[in-house]
C-alpha cells in the first residue's frame, strides 16, 4: 500500500522553518545522493542524508523525529562534497534544534547511569545543551 | 527651423490616460514648432504618410513623435523622414506611452503633465540636433579562423566556398581537433574520423584556405576591417610538401615518448605522423623529444628519408597578416579529473576518463588492445560539471549522451558485459537523443540515479568499488567494477582563455567566451568583427558546433560582402580647437579607440560610442555624436522648466541597453512608480559628466539617478568604474555647496529588475521629499563650483 502525503500549510511552514534555522536554501538540493555515499554513518540511519534533504524539501514532519539526525556525526563530509554547495551539517543541526524545541525528553539527564556508555556523544551534548542554552 | 510635432493616441493606449489634445496644444506653443497633429496610430501607414506629406508641404526640417519607446518604433520614423528626404537623425521620439500613460495610468493628470514635459524635452533635443553622416568602413575579404577543430574547419570551408580568403591557424601539427579522437558520434553512431577526414582533406586542398598548422597567434592589433595579426609558425623540421608519410623515419627513430593523440596511453616516436588521418598528411619532428638537432646528435631519420623531406635547419617563422574579420574556434579542454581526488584518477589503475575510453575503443576496433577493460564497467556522470565544489555550475551538455554511446558500444561489443551509468539527471534533449537513450536501455545498459561520493580500490583485485545511493529506492548499493569511466565535463580550452585575453573578448561566468547577445547575436562577440563558434562559446555537441560555425561564417560574410560596413553613427568626436593633447581621454577609453597626435584622434572603427571619455577631459574638448553635451543638457533644461516651489523632479539617466529597456518593461507591465521621474536616454550613463549633474541641480533638479548595464551584460567594458568616479566628483561639488551628497545615486541593472527599478525610483523621490527644496542660495553657490580633476 502506498502512502499519500497530502501537502498542506504544515509542510510549507516546516520547510520554511528549516531554511530559516539552517540559513540554507534546501530547495537547491538536486537529490544526487553524493551526501549519502560520503556519509560514514549512513548505513546506520533510518533516513539517508539525501532522504533527509528530500523530507525537508516537502516539509515532512517525520524528518524531525528521525534517528538519522542524531546519528549524524557532524563530520561535514556531505558539506564539502555537495555539488550544489549546500551546508547539510547546518540542515541537520536545524532539524535537531526543531526536535529539541518540541520539548520531548528522550534522555533524562538527571538519571543517566549505565546508559551513558551506550549513548552517542552527540546525544549527550545535545541533551545537556537543552538545559544550558 | 520648422518642427513638426505628432502626438499619438496609440488607439487608446495613450489617450485613455493622457489628454493628448492638451499635449498637442502645449506643443504648439513651443519654439520653432510649425505643425502639430494628434493622430490615432502614428506608426500606421497613414500616420507615417502624414509626416511625409507635412515635410513636403510645409518644408518641415525636424520631427518629434510623441508616442511609444524609440526602441520600439524609432527605426520606423527614421525611415519615414528619410523617405521624405530628411537626414534620419532629424526625428526624435518622446516616450509618452511606456514612460507616462502606462506607469502612471491611475493618475491621468500627472501623466498628462509628464507627457507635456517629455514632449518639450524631445523638442529641445531636436532643436539642437544636426544631420549626421553615415559612418562606413571599407571591408576586404580576408578572414582569420583561429582553431582547426570541426568548428574552425566548417567555418573555413563555408567562407572559402563563398570566395573569401581564409587563414586557418591551428596550434597542433594536424587539424581535426577533438572530433578526430572520438570513436563514434551520438546518436547515429557514425565513425567520427571517417566523417571528419573528407572535410579535413577539403581544407588542405582548398585554394582559398591558407592552412597554418603547428602555428600560434601571437598578437592581434587593430579593429574590424583592419586587424593586424602576427603568427608564429613553429618548425616542423619536415617539409610538408615533400613528405610522403612513408613512415620510414618513424621506424628508425630511437626515441619514444607518450603519444598525445592517445592521451599518453601509448607511445610515439620523436618523429611521427600526428594521427593516421592527419592533415597536412606529413610527419613532424618533435624538437623537445629528439636526441638533439643543434648540433645534430642522431640523424637516423634523414638517412632513410627518400623524399629528402627532413630539414634540421628549419627555423620558427613569423608571419604578419592583415584581415578584416576573425572567427574564434579555439574549443575546449576536458575537465582535469585530478581536481576530484576522491575519484582516484591516475591513482587507481582502473579509473580512466571518457576521452581515454574513446581512444581505447578506436584502437580496439583497429586491433590494438591498449589496455584490458574487463566485463563490469561503470560510468560516473557530471565529473567536473554541475559541481559548486570545483566552481563549474554549468551542465557540459554532451556527457549524458557520450556515456550512453560508449556504454552502448561496449555492450554491443560484448553483451555479457555489465555496464552501469551513475547519473544525477539524464539529459537527452537533442534530436534523436531520447530515442538513443531508449536504445541503450534496450541493450541492457543500467542507469542508476545517484552520484558516488568517492571510489575505493580493492587492494588485491584492483577492482574499483563504487558505493552509491540509488536515490530512487533510497538504498545504498555497492558494486565492484573492472573499470570506472569518469564522464568528465568540458572547460574552456587553454587556447580559448589565451585568445580571449589577446582579443579582449569578455568571458561569461562559466569561463567560456561571451556572445554579444545570448538570443539574437549568439555567434557575435561584443568586439565588432570578431565571431565565436563551437565550444569556445560553451559546451556543445557536433551538430550544434557545425551550425554555429556556419552561422559565424555567414555573419562574417554579411560584414565583408558589401565591401563596406555601416557602423552606428554614435561616436566620440574631438573639438580640435579646445584639445591640448593631454591624453587623459586615451586612458579613459575602455576600448583603446583614442590616440594623441598633437590633438586627440578617435578611431571610429573601434569607438563603441559609450562616452566614457567625455568626463575625463578637463577642457570639454571631447563629445559624443547624437548624445552631445548640448543635446543632453537641452533635455535636462526642458525637464526642469517651470518647476513650482515644492514640486519634485528627479532626472534619471538611463543607458540604452539595460536601464532604458528596463524602464520600458516596467511601463509595459503597468507597474507604478512616481511621475516625478524624468528619464533621459543615453548610450551609457558614463557619458554623464560631473559638470552635467551639477548643472542639473543648479537648474532645479531634486535628485539625479544614473542607471547602467551590469558589467556582465554591458556592451561596454568598465563603464561602472567611470560612473562611480563621476558621481564621486559631483558629490564633492554638492558637498562644497552644502547640498546633500546622496541626492545623486547610481545602480547597475539588467533588463528584468522590475522591482528594483520601481523601488529605487520611489526611494529617490522619498529622499527628495525628506530633504526638501534646495535653497536658491545653495544652488547659486553650486553654480560657481568647478570640477576638480584628480591626478
């Protein structure tokens, strides 16, 4: 069964928000996929980097809740390879920010014990930043 | 002086907004006006008839047509007055449609007032106008074609067949260019060198073509009708006429070096035939590779040459030519894949570029296996094209199709091969291209939509690992290939860059030579008499190249065939009694049209009529025909006449190519801007001197705006710099008189910047309103200010 995405005001708003927060023109992405094959973490992502760009272009909320944006290691390889000159790392950061603004606690920093060893460092940093910024 | 003024209704386009009868009545009260009429359609047969009849009946000697834009109907009325026996310069148009009725359609009273003033400006302009003689130039029939690829070959043959005298210069020892290296051509799969070699032979045999291979253009001076060219003919050490290409010299030559024709994948000797289809069909001795000529170290080749064609004492020759036109066909280079190090070109043994693949296939067809190519072959598209990371934003246009072709050929040769093409967008836009793409798919070529980030080499098998996101399934796929072919894009050739600099041809942002107009003058360059064809102008396939070459040949013929060439009469001229020969104008001229011999002299063949020289002259000794200081200032005066206290008038100088066209576009789109803006058409705003700006304020202007073409589209080089300097000087004078400096503004435009135009025009008015009227006393003080010339 194929899914139909009904494009509405919500989609438009999310795309605009991502552009505003990242400062990047996401409509520039031509979906070549060079980011995905350049990404050292792509194999572990639920949405590929090029997919993240696609979801962002159509303003699909699922990109904000994706695991991929937390798996991103911010290594910037995508950024230096993008033939359209898009800074994908900034887009990922914008998406993380949007996720955090939802105020959903995935990690309770006050009760981190044995989980600490398993969590990606970026997740801990982000969780802590929520309380400091 | 008897002037006839004709006010057009434009079938309601004007008369629905502007009260044309009031404009006509106003015109009848202007000095020297003898006849005034308002007519429904001035441009119609009957409208033109009215002008012609009146000229004959009332002996009118000057005509003003208050109607639409002179860019739209200017030529019509020039022809009409010429029919009646007047000089074509004896008509001026007041643009009351695009500049009044349309942009001010919701304020009819203001539109009518503005139409009156625009008409008065035209009347004052024509009162100062003098008949202007045609500027013609004698033209011979000699053409220099630079570059002997398919573009240069086609252009040379067309011109030579039409009876013109062609000098074809090629830097390599043979003509043919890249086309001679290709396997087959898409989409027909013709053998490339087979269809090219008859044309190459035609060039060699044509009595009207003087072929100079192994030669370079060193220097070009002069201008259309009189280009002086200096050419270096490098020594070949083999007499082209005597050599029979028997190949004995090559057989005995002990030196081997990489063969350029096969991109270094095979070796050639120091004395060699450049290719099997070389034209001229003669060997050449590579002096850098030879064991030694002076003194002679080896001499084996000479001993075996039965034709006695080898001459070790050959010397470089310098040839001077005089030609009337030039065609630049200097071609392209392939993108250097080293600039994408992540693809491992020349680092991984099994990564090659597409031109190397072409040569491998050609050699294979002739039974020479240059290198193994294996079963699994991948093509990677857009290498060096459409890539901000290497600064090439453009599509190279041919790679999709040549990869499709090479993939098809490989698949046909051995259907058990697996051939993949990794692409981002597949562009099959040409005639027969889409069908050809389909044929490749039928053959089983696999097209995968995805761009690999990097390639890796399997350390043992030396196979190349391609890892790519199939963006259609959103899955990452990985496969090992025996060979990866990089579909490299096209970049401006080294020769193209060199020749562009030598001939002062501007290049567009992509680095290729810029055409004079992207739509209507696609093979002309902004330099009169120089044309461009083929990949020197931008990436293109063979049919487009040939079409362009024929077009360039036809354009060159149309200039030369009449024996004389009529130039635009807008040219700088010198008041010899005022000129003291200081030479400041020489430096100011962006096209080197001025030289000083006692007094300044203008080379009308070179002068493009921008007027950038005028403001450089401290003695007002240099001026511009048709747009002289007097003619322009007469319009300024008329635009500011009878200004009431508190009323605001802004003078906008608009360059003809961009700003004036833009203002017409804004009017046509019925976009509104204030009716206080009065536009004066000039070839370039650089002809507006600081003195003129200051005089305009003295006469009551509240603001001055100068619009100019953006440098990238301007027909004149560097005028924005002149404008900047002029504005600076004028602002200094304003400041000394205590007047706000920013009453003078300028901006570059292109013809589509509608919003920017409206915003800037309105901003000028808001500023004038904010500052209020310039007090009488300050204007008097300004009248005493003089331009201070720096340096």
